[in-house]
């Protein structure tokens, strides 16, 4: 795997792993909401759209 692919995986792992952990915790407490999901992913989507983060499908 090339350096770009490794960077892509690292960036998205840093975003996805904490989301899964927090979402699982909130889900077990019946407190997971669409508001949390939007608030968590909005900065990542905007950063990807303007080119700051690599797109997840660019491998």
C-alpha cells in the first residue's frame, strides 16, 4: 500500500473509531440522535468537500 493509501486509512480511522465508540455508548443508553450524528460528521463532510481531508473513496 502506498503512502497516500495509508494516510487515507489513518485519517478516516481517527474519525470513524471514536464515532463508533461514542455512538455505541449513546445507543445503549437510548440517547443516540440524528442531531449527534450530524454534529459529528458535518465538519468531516465539509472538510472533505473543500479538499482538506482525502475522500474515503479515493483509494
